[in-house]
């Protein structure tokens, strides 16, 4: 049975599609079967997938939203090891369906207080649906005042923060433009190290 990961955050541009695509590609390692489902009408990942070279590792891809999403998940659940769901930038029905269907919700946020506030709606959705959820810091600088302020606020709230974050790295946009993940286009880059570490911290529990 697939382990289902929803990537959700109502704030636009937080890095949902970047995280979903790179995570899905990294999870392919070791011959795992991975499906990536784009539930966002913006179709960023459908366009990314259309650029994917025929020689790249096989990633099952579908665009699906609303009631069709539940059907697509039911169809793929038995044959996949992982299903990664990208969601639109709002906390409405489609995000709720994706969150409800998931085993784990990843909530990317950039290190700023408005991003942190925006993540509250998605955290609440995940809590309402009783789903495991983790905040993932994206475009995190290695040091600086902003980083400190956001880290302090997250600690004060006892926010469920994933240890592994992603830095602000041009490799992400470069890989995206080729229909690839950073672990494929720049496997020795710092970005690839971060994505691999993130993926292995999510390896699904035994028996799933
Ligand atoms: N870690 C990163 N380092 C550098 N650039 C990044 C990083 N993550 C995302 N970006 C860039 O930020 C922009 C927004 O990213 P992305 O499309 O993944 O966000 P999103 O949350 O899916 O947006 P939307 O809400 O519109 O769906 C893109 O140009 C992407 O290349
Ligand atoms: Mg997106």
C-alpha cells in the first residue's frame, strides 16, 4: 500500500510544487514506484512533467482534482510505494480532499512571519482531519536575523517542524526547467543533498 504525502500551504509561491516534484523524484531511488498527482488547476507540475525526458526514471503522473482525485488515489494505492500530491494555494475543498487522503502533510513555508501565519490555516486543516503534519522550511538562509526570528517563533509555538529544510538554491529552478528533480540534474549539489535527506527522513513505516 502506498504511503501518501500531501504537500499543502495556502500561501502562493511557498514551494509546494518544487517540493512535491523533487520529493517524488528522490523517492524513486532504489526502484520504488512513485506517483505524482497534480491537484492544482495551475497545472505547474503537468507542464513540468511534459518536459521530462523519456530517458528519465519513470514517474507515474496524473492531473486530478475534486472527486476524481479520490478515485485516482484508490486506483494507484495498491500498485505504488508512494503517492505525492501537489495542491493549490488555498485551503479549500481540493486541499482538504488531498489532506484527508494523505498519511502525512508537508507544509512548506519560507522563513518569514507572513508565511508562518499563512501556514496556520493548513495546519488547522491537517489537525481537523487528524493527519500527521510537518512544516518544512524552504529557501532557508544559512544564517541571519530573519532565520533566527522565524526559528524562535516556531520553537515558541512548539510547531511540528521537519528537521530537514531546503536552502535558497538556483538548482531547483534549473532542474524544473528540464522536467527533472535536482537529484537527477545536479546529483552532487547541496540542493540534491537536502532533498535526499528530506526524502529519507520520510521513508514510510514498515508494513505500509
Ligand atoms: N528552495 C528554493 N530555492 C530557490 N527557489 C525556489 C525554492 N523553492 C521554490 N523556489 C522558486 O520559487 C517559485 C515558487 O515555487 P513553487 O512554484 O514551487 O511554489 P508553489 O507553492 O507551488 O506556488 P503556487 O502556490 O503558485 O502553486 C518558483 O520560481 C521556484 O523555482
Ligand atoms: Mg504550485
